């Protein structure tokens, strides 16, 4: 007969369980909840993400916690678009009394919240767009009326040329397809109709958290739902150990519990490094990173400068000069737009022994011409087919080579700085 684990053995087992399994155990087994929260939590990937067309989501390892607003209709038909959005986890924003997108909650914060960048600008249809869509819907309804009366032809006026083509194609559609298309086109206008009539929306909104097939709905705005979720997952814990933290939202406020504290090894962030460094300093224990991936190459940023390995998505002509001041030993540039003369000048820049850089270049001619310039300017270069070796000074030697790659960037330049041993 099996015996229950004692306190110390329970801690040992919990330490090696996947974070998501531990979340479930803590939620379903109250007797183990306190013990589970006291055991250090290890997460391979923690990602905060949101795009304009996707719901806010928190990814823990391979599990997504998706946050959205669910439209609960008490009676009557539900627009197809709203049915689809409900099935995908709800809409990505709060909704006002008329059913329009509402970003007002982005203006406030609570203890633990971290503002990485300013909230997204609210985008709604302007009057011209509304008038155009209403005109198209009216025209499509006229065609639908002709369908129902089994009549052909008829004059239907639409001012916009693109919409006229839609109307002409719609004449050959089936009644069912036409009704569906009208429903999709008219749904974004429902908040406009409600506001004109002074009527509130005919549905109730609920916050929704979706984890795979599991769904939980609760009252509250999205910022309140996200705060409840992060508190449930991460609240009242000692330092959480994360291999990689990924901040994927271009504009975001992280709704975190006040006790949230991380120790991370790797960071991926798409925002400017100064903004990221300032934002995460409130919940990340300072320590040199093993790996940093960013869109912003800032050699003066302390976090970037201390990272062992750095990857930059792209370097354009405006940011190319920053490479001169980068001292990281390991750097990868996904794509670099540069003139041959500027590239040759970079490759002559003194770098510390152990420097290993990889830089994506689109045109082989850029590499060939840069090597030719270096051969002319530096005595004693040793040239092979796709490589060049030369001495930087009496103590270091640079080895440059390139090879073909797959994808949009066709060539990868490799630059190594070695110590001269004689």
C-alpha cells in the first residue's frame, strides 16, 4: 500500500515537475498549495505577448494562457463574427457600453504593474469609413432582396470602385453566402448603430482565460483578469528561475503581482533596450545574461554590454555606426544593409581576442568588394576563395570568411579575432 509523501519528499518532487503541472496541483489540491508555492519554480520559457490581431497571452513553457473578452448574448441571433471570436478565446480588448473597443483601462495601473511602453493608440473607423461600409451593406441588402423575390438585374448604386466590384460579384452568390457576407460586413457597424440610437449593446461581457480546451470566465475588465491570472500563477512565490524571458508586445502594460521576482538567463525583447532595461529592473534580479536578442543595438546599454551572446535582428545604415562601439565577444546580426567601404572599415576596428561575430549579408558582391578593399589597405593579407586573414596589430589576427545560407539573407559573414602565438 502506497504511503503519502512527507513534507521534505513533497518538496523534492515538486522541484522537478513542469511549472504548468505545479499550477494545476496547487489549484486542485489545497493541502499542497502552500508547500508548492514555497518550492522554487523553474520555467524554461516565459513569454508575454500580444499583437493587434491576437489576444494578450502568457506562455509558460509550451502552454498558452489566453486572455480575452467573451460576449455573452442572453437571447436572439449572435453575429457570426462574434461567434468566431468567442470560440477563439474572446476579443482582444475591453468593450464599452455600445460594444466598441475600449482602451481606457490602459491609462491606469495597480501595484505590481509594469509599463514597458505606452499603451496602443485606439483605432476606430472614421466617418468616411463608416459611410462607405454602410453604403456597401445597403447595396448588398438590395441584392439580397432581389434574391428573395427571385428577380434578376436592378440598379444598385455604390460610389467606391472597389465596392462596386464586390457588389457585381455578389449578384452571382447564393443566398446563404450573401447573408453570411452581409453579417460579417455589418458586425463592425453595430457599435455605431447603438451609439446613434443611444442604446446599450445587447450582450454582457465576461473576462475569459483559455488554456487549451479549458475555459474559465469571470467578471472584470481585461487588466483585472490578467492581474488575477498572474497572481494565481506567480503570486506569493520566492524568486522564480526562468531560462528565457520573452517580451513580445510592442506596446504593453504587464499586470503582475506585487511579489513577482525573476532571475533570468536569456532575454528576447523587441522594444528599445533602454525602455526594456528600465521596465524589467523592478522584477528581474540583475545578473549578466547568457543570451540577449533584440531589435535595438545600443552599445551603451549596460544589459546589452554585459550579455555573453547578442543577436540583433537587423542593422540598417542608420544604426551601422553603433557596431564600432560594441564589445560583446559573440554577436549575430540577422541582416545587415551596408556599403562595402563601411564593412571594410568595421572589419578593421580593433576587437578583443575571442570575438566571434556572424553577420547576414544579402549580396555576395558586397563581401567581395569589402575584401578587395582590405587587401589594398593592409599589407600581408592571406586571401583564399571566400576567406581573408590579416594582422590587426602585433598581438591579434582577424579571420574573415563567408558562406552561402538559405532564406532571404543569402550569405553569412564570419569574423573571428585570435591571439597571435609565435
